[in-house]
């Protein structure tokens, strides 16, 4: 079957997105989408078995202090630069969604071949120096043992814990990939300007993630900030109308426009979870429920009854100031599930000595 591409112009930049095999799904009725989302929200808790060779405590004998070394370094780093928590969590997402969790997002371009780092969705990633720092500590303790892919997974867990979020056991044993291609990132990362249903069928379901994983993992937007350019179309030219997205809270719109007065602004940062963007909690769902999320991909969760019910349930917990037990448990489960995507194990791949370069 031939591969088809779509080109999308946004903010003067062209995105080429692979979608051929899932295009027929976009033509399904909203009722079919709703039913699929409902099934996903009910079925995600069953999870998937860990791939062969990936297990909790993989470094128990080869590098017994590995997780403690990562935790100690991250404790120091986040205490000094708390704004790195969101970007480091996002880096793990961006790694896993592009050809699996193999550390390919960390590789530099070589010999004219542009790596994933150069793709537009990854230009705003921060924290590569943090990963290098953690890797250097691990290489001192256990040379050539702990992979960069595992470091990303452990760092993502630790930044969530350090910002008052849930703890989960991270299965380890991933190996590092040797391929990193810019176009792969463009083809596999869910754009913030696509609606939730399209992202679900185009990017989540083909990877083995379901509707519940989507609504839960998007809750990670409780940490961090976004550039104005990622959502300016919702403020000034939604769907080519030269008007704002009608789903945006009209009382919140002037505040966003005051921060992002130039639609092409690629430098100004806006909190994704205002007032709580350095704390991992359920408060981001309050903003989605009130029409105050930044991205189309998040706000359109409210278009589906099952997804919106989850959003409203977590928003109510946040409004009450209660402990978000359901969201925390769900987030931990979905992170483990995402962390299992297309992993390399055993003799596959390699363990890089430096995360930015193949051996």
C-alpha cells in the first residue's frame, strides 16, 4: 500500500505528517469515535505485559546503585532549576512516540543527516545537558551499563515524584537505538493543533495506546510551559476563520492575547497549568474543563462524552483540593505502558557511552 503524506501550513512552517493507513478512520462518525473512546477508557487498566528483557530492577547486579544515582542527581538539578521538570517529562514522551523508547531523541545530527532534535516539535525541548550529567555519573559508577533510553524513563519518573506526583516502578533493560531521523519525528509526534480524535487514531492507537492513555498522559501538561507559536492559531486564526477558537473561554482569551500579542512569537512562554505549572497534580484538568487549555489536542477531549467525563472528574478533585488518587494511579500505569513501546532489548541496539552519539 503506498504511503501518503499530508502537508499542513501553520505559522509559516510546513509540517509533513504520515497518515495514509489511518485516513479511513477519520471519516467515521462522531458516534463511532465516542464509542471507541468509551471502550478505551474502560479497558486501559488491564495494561500490557512487559516486553521480554524489560523488568523492574534490571540493573540490580550490574549497577545496583543506578536508580539511586539518577534520583540523587535529579534531586539536585530540580531543586536548582525546577522549570526543567516539564521539559524532561516531555522528552521521554517524544522519545517513545518516535520508533519506540530507544533514546533516539538524544542523538545529534551527523554527516548531513538531520536527527530528531532538528524536527520542529523538538526544537523547544530542553534538558539535554541534564541527561548528559546523569549519564556521566552513571558511567563513572558502571561504565557502559545503563542505557540512555533507561535514563530518560527514570528521569521522567523522578521529575514527577520531585514535583509532588506519583511514584511508580520503572521496568528497565532498554537498549539505545542507532537511528535518529528528523522526518521520523514529524511523522510520529501528535501535533497540538490536531483534535483529540484524530491524534488518538493517528498516533496513539497504532502504537498500542488507547483513549484512556491519551486523556491520562495529556495530564502531564500540568508541568511546564509552551511557546505562543504552538497555540496562536486558536487566538487569532482558528481553522482559517481569522477569529479565535470559539471553545476558548472568552474571559481567558484577552489574557492569552496579552501574553501572545504576536502570532509568530516563538520565544514567549506561557504556563500550561497557570498557578501550578511546577507541581504535578490534577489541576490541569480544571483548565480543560473550563475551556482554558492551550492546545486544540487537549481542549477537544471535551467533545467526547467519555473523555470529558474523565476530565470533569479530575477537575472536581482538583477543585476540592483532594488527593488525585485515580489520576495518579492512571498516570503511573500509562507511563509504564508508554515506556514499553517498541523497546530494544538483549543484543539489540547498544548502550551508548555518550547519549548524543552512537558508539
